[in-house]
C-alpha cells in the first residue's frame, strides 16, 4: 500500500504539471524608454555646449538585488523570488536619463563612460527605495531617489532633486507595477531637467558657468531624434473597481470604424493608434465616452476611473434573499438604466455590478415607475468608488415580499469588505427529518421521524498562497414513535480544519485535523431481549433479561480524531463548481471509553439474546484519500460531496470510509429540502459491509452572521 501511496502522489504531480496553466515560473521585468510621455516644452533647439557624464546609480543595499521588494505598510518587507528584475537598476536608470537628455537636446555631449577628457558636469543618482507597497485593499508603487548635478570632479552640488513618489496601482499585477515605476522615473527625470533649464536663466547660476566655458566647448556627437516605432500592439485596461469578473463590457473604436469589445478588469490587445471608447451600464447612448485614447506599442494604457459602481442587494427582515425586481433611474433626467433581480449569493450567483456616471440615482422596487413616492430609495455614486446598497423588504404571512421598509449602505466600503481575507458565517437550521438506516444491523432498517436542530459555523481565510477553512456542525435531534416518549435520536459534533499551501495554481500541500464526537449517552431501543455486555477485560458487566434498551456509548465517546498531510489537487475552482482531490499520509485515532458494539445475536425459544462487547481504542496510519466539492446546479439545487478513505499500511482490508452526499433544494425564502446519503464502512467479527444512512430534511434556516 505504501507503493500505491507514492505512485498516486507522483501521478497527481505529473497531472498538475500537464494541466496547470499558471505554474509559479520566474518572471523577469525590464525598464525601457517611453517617448509617448515626453514633455514637448523641454525640447531645445540648440543644446548647451557642454559635456556631461552620467554615473551608475547608487542603489541602497536593501534594493540592490534581483528580487522585487514588497513592503507591507510597516517595517516588514519581503522579497519575491518569482518576480525579478531582468536588468541591473544601477545601470538601466542612468541609461534612461541619458536617453532623455539626448532626446531633449539639453547638453551637447552625454556620456555613460568616463572618457580621457574630463567632462564639464557629472550627474549622479541614488536609489533609496523602489518597492511595491501592498495591503489588503490597496497596492502602490513607490520610488524614492535623488538626482544631483555637479561640476566634474567637485563635491559641491549645483542642483539636487529629492523624489519620493507613491502612486496607487489601478491594476494589481506586476506588469502594472513595473510600468508605473518606469513612468515615475521618466517623469522625475523631466522635473530634474526642468530645474537645470530654470537654473540656467538665474543670475549667478549655471548660466555663468556656461558663459565661461562656451568658447572652449566643441560639439562631438550627433543627437538623434528618431521616434519609437508606431506599429505593433498595445494593451488597453479599464480597471474593475469591484475586483470581480462581473463588470460590463466596453467598446473600443478606431478611425477606420473597427470596433472591439473587452471586459472591464481584463487588458484588451489593440493595434497602435488612437481610439474612442464607450463603457458603462445601460443602453448604448447612455454609456460614457472617452476619445483620442492612444494605444502605444508594448505599453499598457490604463484609464483613470471617472465612473463609480453600484451593487444592489435585496433581503427581508430576517436577512434572507428576497427575489424582487429593482430598477435604476438617473434622478436628474429620469432615464432608466435597466432593471434586474438581485443575486442569490448562497447558490453561487454573482451580483450585477452597475458602472455609472458619478451622480444621484433613484432605485424603485416592484416595477414602480420613476415618479413613484413609495417603494423607492436614492443613492449617490461617487467617482472611483463602489457602493453596496441594501434594500429591506417586508413580507406577508406566506413569506412573499410586499413593500420596502428600509434601505441604505450598511458597509462603509464594499471594496474593503470584499477583499477581506477572513470570512465567518454562522447559521441555525431546524429540520423535520425522515430517517432510514441499517447501521445497527446489516439486514435491519430503522425508520424514524425526528425533530432536529443544527448550529453550523464556517470560517475561511484565503490569502494566497495560504487557504484555511474550518467547518463545525453541532446537531441534536429527538424522535418520537407511536406509544413511545421522546428519545434522543441525533447527537453529533463534527469539526473539520484544513490548511492548504498552493505552490502551483491548483496544486498544494495540505494539513488537516478533524474531530467527531457527541454530547449525550447513546442508547439503542428494541423489543424485549436478553442483554449481555462484556468489557475490554472480558468481564460481564451486565447480564439482564427482558430489557427494551441498552446504553452503548457514554457522553463524548467514541472520540474520533483524524490528521493528515499530503498533496491537494484542485480539479475545479469556479463560482458554481469546486472540487478538490487529496492524497497523503493519514492518521486516525478511535478513542473508546465505555463504548460497546453488537457482537452476536441469537434467538432461542423466541427469546432474542444480544451480546455487546466493549471496543478497544485503536490507532491507524496509512494512505488517506479525500474528495471534497460543492456544485450549484440548475433549479435552485446544490450538491456537496465529502468522501474520506483511509487504507492502513498494515491491514488495507480494514479500511475506513465515510462518504457523505448532500443535496439541497431551495424551495422559497428560508425553507429548503435536504437529502443526505452517508456511506460508512463497517467491519466487525461477524460482518464486513457498507452501512447506508438516508436522511430527508425539511430545513428552516436563520443566518446569525
């Protein structure tokens, strides 16, 4: 079995290597010269008759490395081993400055190497910080550097410029970060050049030096003014403010009339040239327009948001989803931007993101017109902001939404909330349960009608590459049959903890800890029988005739603990379907204390004799396999599966299996129908079989959080 274990792990690694499209390969980034952001006012007809030598940049030791530096808004920094500089910062930044000076014709001669003839001036730069600022809800590029112009061979600074720029990234990726750093360096170079030109016109400044040396300076190099090629493809990006893939499409049109569409938040490749773009929600004539947007080869043009986003959520007083159509109007013009039903997020639907011009909007309910004075609310959409508006509906006795009773923005910043790494939810379920199972004996089915209550808690922490989930279910139920009093029928405590480290997009290492127990004594009921109980030492602890029940488990026992480590392969990861396969090394401890199992049954002279024996605590190690997934199906139907297998190294026939399948059909409001099928492998001295446990619930749910 150990060979099978390692073969399975190798197979998953090979499978992931063949199917994963986003392996953690190393990415290398460069800085390059942009001529599209040149300042035309800085171009000189006649260069100053002087030579200048540009030294290599002095880079702070912290940043003088190939890894891109990430600062976490505090004293902590990290180095990214997969996103690296493909150039030396100490070399490329002076090269960019040289190119800028030559393009603007500032000096007669601009050298990167120290020649035999001493130059007139020297330019030195110091790089104090080039880093990516990263927090939960914002990312920024930071450049802190110093420019200095001095006489050659002297220590006195003629001009010094200190730069410390922090610029918010409109797209959270390394391409945008590097491009932003590139733009900042060139822009700050322009400011430094402007200072040089201004100083040249100040009495007693560089102008005097120029006058003293003008006669002795000879032009020795030709200054090229060629433009970068205007052919090729560039990228156009309209940022998705909601950080979702559910924002509307935009349209880009060039001078030839060619129209191409793209998704907000996703870069669109376009041929170099000028475009007009239309974007936003509503009809074509309601969309916003920008003209003369230049697409530059090998450059990502990012549009600064001049729009805002609105998300509408409709619930009832019990915080349950309410299926009521709403419509959005411009409060000034009365134009309708469209109507929509709210998203039912519990079954995986995504909320509609309305991209709108900044302004005041009116939202009406139940197909009310624009001029209604009932069932409406207003909200202001701000530039560059996203707002989540919550509308609360009243309901009648049958739970059908009627009139709006409240509305407002309950979350100060939807964007910050949506980007939270930790999410917690809790709910209480009440069930009416029809149950049939053969767990007590192979050929005997027990059927009961029970009342059942559940407390369900779910905690999720998702901060790539780490993913942690905790699921806890506490379930207590009672049953009552004809001529019987209420009896405890369901008593379960289940805790599942899983931590995954994804070193490849869909492949990672997992560690898990699960626990299962119950709170009360467990008794089995039957017609009168003769009961014998034998403990672990072989002593008879009960020998009673004509009893109708027997205690087989004490409170909190058996306590089943499961631990495991291994490989997690995420087969599916979509909004309405996710499925993961886990294979690894597993441990299981069944801690038994006063826990008995039916060992033998005989019938003599119409009297049933049942023998129960106390179970020993046991521990198993072996290969574990798990299949975990949830699926959102049509017709408000969802399905979840949790299959858990452990094959012991020393006795693979004595494997353990717990395979739970749950189907949920949402009927209306907070009432749903649940069907649960659980398969468990049972192995005793007299039987080796798979026990089936069927359960049908009519569930009433109330969300605590």
